[in-house]
């Protein structure tokens, strides 16, 4: 019931003698409460006001810009290994003495967990140079509901930490801090504006069951509209080859058995993120979420750390050679 509908207590006359008794009874209780408060809060004070202030600070510093995330959906929740990711998802400081000092790496976590809530916006066409394509997509998921967008952010956070320890300056295209997107053309512009030495877009595939393994997508030679990949085709291939070698070594996974003829490389001309890039850039499809064996790897936090390590080693090898 509401407060207005609750029964009110019966009021009785409250004389002077009753008041005296009540005050006398309250004094010891108030003193005891004061001593308890002092014992808990200590000399610096950490009572309700301080706790409220701390809570406000925490909410204000939430990366997503709001104090609480929306309720998880079946395609976005991570029910496998969530607790295992916490230590790896924190952003550390860049080591200025590391071997990658002075190098700029842009990490592009594929899709966005909130894309599913903005179908109209993500289906708006954008120019990718040779044609137009939808702004972005929701991505795929495992049969158990572990979303690609959740996977890509997790691996990207781990990768950022590893690269920063090596001295690289790392930029994200997004960090679950916007309602949808960014669109594929904006993702390309972010890497271009940063004058990145390397850009990697992290993904997982949604192919048929039985199709297993990882592959790296390279830009094709494209020229049309704002797209001109002539200057990046060569270095992007080198970046891709280094990632294939190091990713296989770190994870134990094999190159895809359904494309690339076992090379782990696939060349495409229909991806705006590659067509519009002016800096070396590749996409990594880390495995096939729709295959149960690959899904078991992708949902394992320890394997995701190996995936990040393989990516980091591949990027480092490219940048240092």
C-alpha cells in the first residue's frame, strides 16, 4: 500500500511528566550511538556523507557515461568467465621506455553491445568509396548467447594493456561509451586522424558449424570516391602475416579451414573500414562463434588472454621490423 493509505497511530496526550521520562530515557541511547559512530568512522570520517560522495564520484567516472548499464539481453550477456576478465580490462599507463614508445596503435572493437537497440541508426547507409553500406551491424553470437560485441571489447581491453606495457600509445574507436556504432566510415577516420602506425579491428566470425579457425582480412586494391588503398595494401599484408603467425603460436589455433586456403588470410574490397583507411589496417576474425568447438575457446577467459597476446606480438613484430 502507499504511505497515504497506511493506518495512522492513535495520538495520546503528552504531559510534562511523560516528557521528562522520555528525555531521560533518550540521553543514554544518544550517547551510546555517538560512541558507536566514532568507532566506525574514525577520526577522518567515512560516514553517510562521505559514502554518498564516493558513490557520486564512481557514477560520474563510469566509462559509459551513466551509472548503470542496461539490463543484459540474451545476445549481449557474458555468462562465461565474466569474473575472470576484471583484472585484464583495466587500462594501464603507457611505459615511455618500452620498445613501442612513439608508436600509435588504434584498436577497433568490432560492433557495439548497444547496436541491437538502434536498428534504424545502424542500418543507415554510409559511403565506403566504391559503394554504400549499412552504418554497422549487431555482430554474431555463440549459441549460448555470448555476443561478439562483448567478446571484441574484452579482447581489445586485454590487448590495450599489453601494448601499453610495451610503450605504445593506444586509441580505441569506441569503448562501450556511445549508444551505437561508430559507423564503419567513422571507424576508418579515427585511425586516419590518429596517424596510426597500425590499426586492428577485432572480430569473431558467424559462419556455419564445422567451419573452424581464425583468419585476418586484408584490404584489396580499391580506388573510387574517397577510397584509395594503394598505399596501404603492402604494409597491411605484412601486418596481417605477422598477426597470423603470432596468433597461431600464442593460441594454438589453426588458420580457418573454410577460406584462405590455409593461409589465414582473406582479401576483401567490400569493407568500409578497410577501403577508407589511409594507414595499415586489418581485421581479425578470431574464430567461428557458431561452431561449438571454437565457441568453447572464445568464451574462455584464459584463451582470450592468449588471443590478446598473439595480437600484441603480431603488432609488435610488424612495428619493430
